[in-house]
C-alpha cells in the first residue's frame, strides 16, 4: 500500500482528502503545518506528498525547496494542492521543484489521476525526479 503524506492546516479539508485517499487504497499520514510536514517526510519517507502552499510555521514552497535539496528525499513526488491559482503560483511550484500543482477546489477524479501518474512516474524514473518538470492539472 502506497503511503501519502498530507500536509494541510485546514482540518475539515484534510479530513475530506484523507477519506478520499483511504477509500482509494492509500495509507495516509497527516501533518497540520510545514515544520511537522517536513519532519514527517524525513522520518517516514512517504511515496508521495500532498502539500498546501500556505501553511503555518513553514510555508509549503519552503518545504518543497528543503526536501528537493536533500539528497535522501529529493525523489519523493510532491503535489502542491493550494488555493493559489494564478499562473505565477504554478510557476513558483515549478521553480521550487514540485512535481504537480492542483488548485482548490479540486476535482476528486483529477486528484486521484494526478496521484496515480506521479506514483507511476516515480516507479519508472527513479532517480530523475526534481529536475524542474511540472505536471499541471486544470
């Protein structure tokens, strides 16, 4: 079972996403701020991280930058799931090394499709992630 780290500060939104992911067969671990998310990512090495861009204590973009700069964790696919919907926000996700960017509110099927694609690519391209590629789902 693939393990997904969900880093989101809004409890109701986090609960809804977790329920959808668990119903789809994923093991979900959670963090409610950027510091806890970074710590969990480093300790638990999830198969994928879903990260809000605007988090307390340490912003999501900073979390991506720190993980992608870390040799041990740079290959974990990261999906930014954020209310930031401008093209400049998508660019910011790409610049820090995120692998995909979805905006809230999101289409549940698109979320699952994006996750499946990231996990499949991770299996195929092990060792080549974090090279600046960004998958953008609309």
